C-alpha cells in the first residue's frame, strides 16, 4: 500500500498528473462543460434562442458525463481496493479428514 503524501509534499502538477491517471475521463468532460458555458454566453449576447438552448443542453450533458465519470471512478477504485485486500474473492474450501471409528 502506498504511503500517504500530503499535497504540499507532492506538488500541484504531480498531484494533477496522478489524479488524471486515476480517472482520465473527468478532464475532457470538464473541458466540454466549459465549452458549453462559453457557447451559452456567446449565444446569449447574440440573442440566439435556439443556439442558447443547444448550448445549454450541451452543458447539461457534459456535466452529467463528468458526474458519471466521477462516480464511476470512485466505484472502480473501490472495487480495485477490495480486490487488493482479498475481499470478494472466492474462499477455498478446506475439507477436514474423516476420522474412522473402530
């Protein structure tokens, strides 16, 4: 089991790299959410109602994808940790030798 490192010891970029390696689907979903927010602000200032609705749907979908990636990553890490600890693995049966009575 790895030792616990505080964020100050690890550094910002090293921690970001490690977290992104643990759950690589969150970063693209966050970028897509930010893009949806950008498109919403552009279409709002242009008074484009249909574009605004489409941008809002994009943002909501991207947020749902980010949340699903977040929950899925937690679930996966939990299953991985349980597998390392031996939880959930089938237990081998050990048969006792039968004693003969005379």
